[in-house]
């Protein structure tokens, strides 16, 4: 179990980077303070911020992509225009 946790640390860190990227670009999605279930369309807001962040990443790149040595797709390819 210890070796599994050590192996997953890098993946967990990359997910945390994505979450912090979303929160830094879209401060209003600070879940514990602003969005409340049944009072706002939480899932729609989160999905829109993810889509916009992915578009931004296609244009500007990201540390997560660099870490995994991956190239971002072109925006037109991502949106299939």
C-alpha cells in the first residue's frame, strides 16, 4: 500500500495543480464559500470553467502538460471546428 501511495503522489499533485489553476482563473468557483448545491447551477458552472480553462491551455500551454511531456492540441482541433 505504501508503494502504491508513493506512485500516486505525482498524479495527485497534477490534479491539485489543475484545481488550483481553475480557482486562480475563476475565483468565483471557490466551492466552499460561493457555490451552494440546490441554490446555484454548480455542475454547469464547473463544466464551463473547465471548458474555458482547456481552451486557454490549448492556446498557452500548462505546467501539467510540461510535466507529462505532452503537447496541447490546437484550439480548433480541441473544439473540432
